C-alpha cells in the first residue's frame, strides 16, 4: 500500500536533517507523473495564472479557477501531499471568507493550503485552519501576491536586520501551527539562519541550499515556459523544443498526406463496404 506523505512525514524529514522535493503541477497527467517520480509535495501554485493561463500576474487568478486545477491534480496523485496556493485576496478580507475559500480547496482534493505573508490576520487564519484540521504552508521573503507593495521582483532578507524580521514572522507562523514555510528569493546565508532557528521545515524557492526542501515551477524545470527564467530555476528538459519539433512534424505529415496511415484508421466491415456498391467509394 502506498504511504501518503503527511505533515508527520515532513516533520520527520526536518527532524532527521533530510530533504524533500516540491514541484508545481496544474493538470492530471503531469501530477500523475510527478507523483510516480517520487516528488513529495505537489503544489497547485498560483504561478499557473502565468504559465498555464497566460495572465500577466499571478494576482488575476481566482478561487474558482484554482479549484478546477486542484480537482484535476488531486485525481492524479496517490502518494504526494497535494497543496493548493490560495489566490490573491481569497484569504485576506476576513477569517470567515478565508475559511470558506480554503475549505473549497480541501473539498476538491487538496491536503493542505499555502498562504503568503504574516500579520495578525494571517495568524488568525492559520489558527482557525489548524483548529479545523487543515494543514497550512506559509510563504515569506518575496511574496508574489505583494508584488505591487514590494515594488518589483526584489531579493528579500538582504541584511541582518531584514533576516531577523523574516525569522520573527516565521516564528509567529510556526507558533500558529504551519507545517512548513516557503522562503522565496532570499540570500542563502539568511535562509540558512532562518532554517536553523525554526522547528518546521523550510522550502527554498531561490533561497539556496540549506532549506529542508526545494520547490520549482514544473514548467521552468521542464523547459516549457520560456518567457523568463529566474536565476534559481534549473532546466532539466526542453519541453518547448520537444513540443515545437513534434508539432512541426505533425503539421508536415498532415499537409503531405502522411498522417493518418493504414494502422491509424477505422475500417468498415466487408459486408458494410459492399452495401456502398460502386457509388461513392472508389
Ligand atoms: O505559485 C507558485 O508556484 C509558488 C511556488 C513557486 C512557491 O508559489
């Protein structure tokens, strides 16, 4: 029997000084393959707004869209923990509406949710989720949903004081009950200091080598999304080239009568064929 990755698995990995892997997925078959490959957490990141839906920022995606992708991914996964990123403003208005939106993702198959930032409201949301049985992943450092306030894609935690301030937020999230925290675009030394001073696992998204886990947008990892490439994204494949090559060959075959061939067509039975007589069929 497959043993599902749970908050206990993640805590055990952190306690034992081991590492775990996180990748995003937005559709059933990708999720199925990532799960089969042994990825521990599959995140339906709101990055899907840009890489799968073509929006110019992640802030344009809503709860309904995230629910559809959550449903698809959850159906493909047996072992990994499925985490859904709560979209912009879906948890910031008040605790009740946050809980309503978060609950939808769990009903659609997520095992946990991710929310960005740390303030009094966020702490209340984390508390209520955990009390209600919903695991929460935090997200600090560069928080894309705050892009307009942060003034651009800027590295966070660049000084000792800034690092302490992120650590202080991380400790508040830990106390509120998060099971892990994404640290995005933080210098490696700062992320190391934060990680070593927390009991929960940290997940590096451009935060260097010393976090408990690494996360990447799968479209970056597969070389599918080509509009921009963050410094920390490593291409393990070239899906863009593969898709282009396959589509060009298909286009050529269709236009030159090479597709479909004899083995790829359905045929009438001899009896039915005879009924056409000589009319219509050569
Ligand atoms: O939206 C996303 O995919 C994310 C991860 C890259 C952490 O938030």
